C-alpha cells in the first residue's frame, strides 16, 4: 500500500501526525473541564499531556505496529484539535474513530471536516470495512458531528459505563465502506 504524505489537506484544514511541540496546545485543550467532561479521563495535567504526546507520536499509520493513526487538526498552521483512528479488529478491518476540538474553534464545522477526511482515508486508503464512534450519550455536539460526518446512530446503551463517579449511557455510531 502506498504511504501517506502528510499533511492531509481538506479545503480549510491540514491533518498531520503529532510532534513534541504539540504538548502545550494539547495541555491547554485537554486540561479544560468542558473538554474532559465527556472523555474517559479527568482534565489533563502537563505531565498527562506529555505522556499523551509520547504515546501519539508513533501512531502515524493505521497499518503500522500500533494499528492506529493520531492526527492533529490544524487551521492556518495552528493546532485546534485532533482526530484518532484505531483498529478494534485488525484482521477484519474494523476500526473506531474519536475526536477532540478546542471549544474556541467550535461551531464552524472544523471537526466534521476533519472526521470526514479521516473516514474517507479509512475506507479509501486503508480499506477498512467498518468504523464506529462511541461516546457519552450526553455529548450532543459529538453525536451531531458523527451524523454530519455520515455516520449512522446504531445503539444507545443504558448505564453501561462507570465514569467519574456515575453510571453513564453510551451511544454508538457506525459507518460501513458500502455506505
């Protein structure tokens, strides 16, 4: 399979692998309580952000050793979020996608544009059969993004996840290569 050339470009964005210099914006975004509210982790410390960067830097090829792709979303050369794609079943080409966008850049369709680009990449370049997105059911913005990116709501699991001291619901969206 041909290797990817980074950055991947959309009409308004560039998507590229993480690098060490991303730690400051990653910390700034992931330390925000309004960002971490629906994520599995508490707001990040600087140490958490440094660990997250070191884990994400080698994740630059879905078919690589880590079975994942972790890309920074840039707008006019400034990082504004990230989108991740990882195999949940490499043998059968099933993956999951996740995204985080700096709320200061929300409401402009940037996360949707990035998610669509990564979904297109999953199906056209990596020949993935299915991509799922799982999220806290209270995260209406993320659910809307999944729909806008062409994913279909497939399930609502009631109180299936213990997170931050409470039972939460999970909604699952999916997209097939044949959609």
